[in-house]
C-alpha cells in the first residue's frame, strides 16, 4: 500500500469535486490539517472514512487503496462517453434529415392585388410543396375624399369556392372613438399561415375582401373587393 500515492489520489478526488481541504475536513468531521497530512502521504484516513469516501465519490475501495482509477473503470467510462457521443451524433443527423425534408424556405410567390375604382390592395400568396400562406400588407382607399367617421368597421377576407364563401381572416374596429375609413385601413393587414396545403387549390379570382363601415346613425356602407391573383399557381 503506497500511502503517498493514496494521498495524491485523495487530493485528485477532492479537486475533481471542487472541494477545498476545509470543505473535505468539514464533510468528514476532521481538521483541515488532517486532510493535509492525508494528501501529503503522512497519514491515512481510518477505515470508516475510507469506506465513506468510496461511497460518497463512487470510487471502489480497490481504487482507493491502489491510489488510482483502475483500467477497468477507465474503459467503462470511455465506453459511456463514446455511447453518449454516438447518440448525440445520431440525433443531429436525424434532425438534419428532417429539416432537409421539411425545408420551408423554397417558397414561390404570386402577387395578389386590387386596383381602383375604390381600393388599392397589394399582397402575395407564397407556397411550396407542403403549404401556402396569404400575406396582405397594404390596403388603401382610392374612391375619393371620404371624410365620414365610422363607429364600427369590419374587414373580412373570403375565399369563394363553387358559390360557397369561406371566411379566412377578419379585422374589426369597434371603439368608443370614431374613425375614417382611410385611417382604419392604415393598420389593416392579413397574415395567414398554413391556410392550404398547396397553392394550386386557388383559382384566379377565388379571394376577395369585404369591408362594412357603419356610422353613428347605424348606416352601413359595404364594399366587395375582388383580389386578382397574378397567375394561377403552378
């Protein structure tokens, strides 16, 4: 039994566990001078403390008495590290394959628009092999000077398919203060993700916007604005 070698091994264990000599002394109810003597090979912990160290730091008694980790334990640790590394690499590869197969960056864009007599509208439909999205960013009134103030305005995006109207998205103004149509439209936009699986489901004139503006006398003015798709989707 090499007492000096065991002392160096105790020091190595202590440092690996981020403990000072005082910490280790407190843990085993001894003085830090006693710990110093262990590590310098001048003394040995008693058998009770050695057994407790073995348990606390998950080190075999054979390793403690030999003053080093056995090759068997080192090999076991290496196998564990290699196994974990292989698992991580496998997860990264599988994730990369998934992202490659589900890449949403290969979008094709088609322009949506409406021109006067009453409204200018610009937007787009973007699509790939798995989904399509609608984006309308600019709606402006061009039908003249409309200074009427409205207490309620409802704006609805529809899809017309075989005489069946389906609501895609809505935006509403319903506040205590009144607003003109032009001011309301400044903040109007539509972003609709994953609406259809593919863009081919849209016909050239299947989308339209409907605006209903109600004044304080409960009079409602309605507008139906067809949205022109630049080209049908490929």
